[in-house]
């Protein structure tokens, strides 16, 4: 599928809560031109594109990095998922490799903790946000100085810069789907070669 440059530009504009008129006033282009570009009716000249990106505060290198991967659909078959595990815990990677790169990167995985096991860091957090959906069992979330109990069917989300730990305090296995964004710079699985390896970050 051909990548749609206009759609990516529109997404960036919307994420910055800018109207077409606000952008065109700063970029020195007409509203009708930007509208046609966003609808993929016409392609912008390089000069026009650079003017628009300057308004958005996005470097050309960053933009084209996202542009290269934005239209890719990655399907990871169940039998092809990378699994990282050691005694007591397992990460099963769900997203494709291109999703962990770029401006809107994320990591998604299936987390499994045996009774008594814990993952995370009680002393330090990391940039971003997290979302977890519990599919089996129950666990305790230690978030800064607060403690929460999460059970089957619950979802939990939080800012990751606060130190946090997930601990299975039950006598049954705990399983959850987990999403972390952004992915860049964080190591949730250990080595990327799929070998068994320990990682202390959620």
C-alpha cells in the first residue's frame, strides 16, 4: 500500500491541536493548499513541506523516519512471537519490530508472573505511559508510595516516570496484556535475539 504523506501531516497537526488556518499563517502557504495536501489531492513541494514541518517543530529526518513506517501492517502469528523468559516470569512480544521505532512507538506484550514473582523497579521509573489488561489472576501494583490491587478483567494505566512494580501475591499464575509507550530507549524484554533473558523494566 502506498504511504499517504498527507494523512501523516494531518495526524501531526491534530496532535499539536493546530487548525489549518493557524498552520498556514505561520508557514506562509494557503489554507486550500494545506487542505489538499492533507487529503492527498496534491503533493507538496520540498520547500512547502519544510515550511510546514518547521511550524510543527518536526525535523525532516524525524518526519521521513515515521513516513517510511507509517503505512506498514505487521501481523505476528501466534507461533512466531518472540518469548523472553526466566523462572517465574515470561514476556511474549505482540507487536511488530517497526512499531517500536519512530515518533509514535510502543511496545506490546503478554506478561505472565508465577506466584510470588515481581517485575519492575521500586526505585526508578522511565519516560512514558503504560496500559495493562488483566486476563487471569490478581496482582499488586506498587506505584510510588501507593498500592493497588488489580484482578481479572481490570485495566490499569499510569505515567511510567513514577517507580512501579507488579507483584503476584496470589497462589495462582498472573497474566496480562501490557502496552508501553514510547518504546525508544527502553528495554522490556532483554536481548532482541529471542533468547531467554531477564529484564527488570516493565
